[in-house]
C-alpha cells in the first residue's frame, strides 16, 4: 500500500495550516537564509502534531574546506558571509540549529552532522559549475554588485576559481551540515 503524502510550500513564518496539521515538517538548507530562524522553527513546531517531527539541515559555510587551496575561493567565502550578514541571515546556520531549536521551544532535540564531499570528476564538475553560475548569474551576483561589495571582474574571477577547482585532478570540497530532529 502506498503512503499518503502531501507536500506544502509556504511562508516559514506563517504556514497556512492549523496547529498540529503535519506529521513531519522538513526544512533543508532553509534556515540559513532567514533573518529569524527561531521564529520559523516556532512556526514549524506549531504546525507539526504533538508526536510529529521537525527535521532541519543547514550548511556551515565557515566549516567548508577545499583543496587545492585558492585565495579566490577564500574571497568567495568572505563575500558570501558579507552578503548573508547584509540579509541579516546566518551562513553558518548548521552550527546553531540545536540552540535555535531549543530556543523555539523544542524539548526533544537530536543534533547530528553530515557532509557532502565533491572529489570525483563528476561531482566536482557539478559543484564547480553550480557555484560558477551562482557567482555570476544569481541573486548572489546581483547583491554583490548592487551592494558595491564586488564588481563584474571579481565575480568572473571567483567563477573561474570554481571552474579551476573542478578541473583539478586532486580537487576536494567538503560541506559540513548541522542537522536536528526535533519533537515538540
């Protein structure tokens, strides 16, 4: 027999649902983009049933690591942090998930971590192309330019850094994630 599954997308601060409406609320790489992640977790707690589960995972950008070393990738990380601070968001959200969940009123919280690793040619090509494109053609680029924190030449150089990293036979990139499973 198949499972009855419903997916809903909405405002993390004001979910259009009754209290206790969901068995599971899942937020993957969401809280790092919000100016008030604790309020969002409170809302997730409201809409999950009393024996339900809130599952959240977010990256910790400061814990990312890569080889070969490239000062342009260091600059990318610095710029990423600058832009998230401008948005009153937290690029290193993964390390704060446990505390945020506790502050949101969860009393049963299990915190774990996991990593993504990009070290084979296929995964390097995908991750490098993804970030090269984001650096030059996304909200990241628009905000970097609009805020005066970067210019087109620098963004092109940062995108090239990701392409260079992806083509390096010894290219390695690890992304650490914090994770919580929280019950009301």
